[in-house]
C-alpha cells in the first residue's frame, strides 16, 4: 500500500522527468512468501511520502532492495533522477546517487564511537589517515548542536540510550545528504525505515518536521512508517 502525501504532479511525463526515484514492477519473494508483488513507486523532488502497511507487508524489504541488501525478483526497473539503474544494486551503491538511509534497526556499530559511526561511510571509501579527527569532532559537535541533540562525538555507541542511538542514525543520514548533495540543483532522497518507535513523542514530531522542512528546501524524504 502507498499513500502519497504530496500533491499529485501535473502531467505524467513531466512528473516522471522530475522524479528523484521511480520504481516499477518490483517483486520479491522469499521462498513461498511473496513480500512485494509488482510494486510501483514514484517520488518527486520536494515530496514527502509515507509507506503504510501492517507488519510484514514488505516496507523494509523495499528499502533493503534500494540499499542493496536484497536482490529483487527479475523484471523490476529503477530510475534515479531519470537515469535507469540496473538491479540488483551493490550494497550501498545508491548512496553515490544521493540516497541516504536510516534502517529499522538503525545500522550503527556499537563497538565504535559516535564520531566513527557518523563517518562510517567515509571510512569505507577513504583512507582513515586522510580524516582529520579533531576537526571532524568539532564539526560533529556543531552538527549535533544544530539539531539540538546532546551527544559526545567521542562516546562509545554501546553506552548510548535507544533514543540517542536513533538520534545519531537520523542525524547521520541527514548529514550524509547535506555533505554529498548540498550543491545547487543536487537532489537527494532520505529514506527512513521506522526509526521513530524508539523516540519520545516530541522528538518524533521533530524528525517529521525536519524531514518536511528539508523536503521543501532541497531534499526529498520517504519515511516508511506504520
Ligand atoms: N530475509 C528474509 N527471509 C525470509 N522472509 C523474509 C525475509 N525478510 C522479510 N521476510 C518476509 O517478507 C515479508 C515482508 O517483511 P518486511 O520486513 O519487509 O515487512 P515490514 O512491512 O517491514 O514489517 P514491519 O512493519 O514489521 O517492519 C514478511 O512476511 C517477512 O516475514
Ligand atoms: Mg519493517
């Protein structure tokens, strides 16, 4: 099931050209379980979408196909910014196309610090020695202050509360988009897979507000929530 929160765009062709993401004919079965059955989804620039469905209806499966964790069944098609991308995508490949994810189980590494988690994708692609840790710690403090979050960049993630972990995962996703897609005219898509059950009501509202604000300025969000 799909609910489009944003207003429907004018013409079909115009809207497809403006789409940040378009999926067609996406199916996925796990043995005898059909998790996704010919799903289509189109997300336009500046739109906020919510994927609604009961437990087990396939929301996470769709997001895991985008993040390269699962391969879809043959026949699916995907376009990012109008460019067709062949499926399956390699794990994390769509980050390079401006997609940023917060997974249902957050995807943090508990045994390392807040700062190392914040930069974990940089660590995966860059030489560790090329990172100026002192400058990055300061940048992280400013980043957390901007989001009104009290996190010590040098603290171990294993010591964080569930709320703090969710905050870190969400800010990390925003930060990745901001750093990699902050340029004029660059589109980006933030994909949230139910990270909010861990959050108190006021923080939950804040995440939605921030996502909506970002969408209206530059980026697009697709929170998957039940
Ligand atoms: N790795 C897997 N192996 C086998 N079956 C799976 C696997 N992942 C998901 N499924 C099945 O696919 C279906 C869709 O699961 P999915 O996790 O995508 O649902 P969901 O909408 O995210 O649910 P929830 O609201 O509980 O997070 C379910 O029937 C689930 O049991
Ligand atoms: Mg799920």
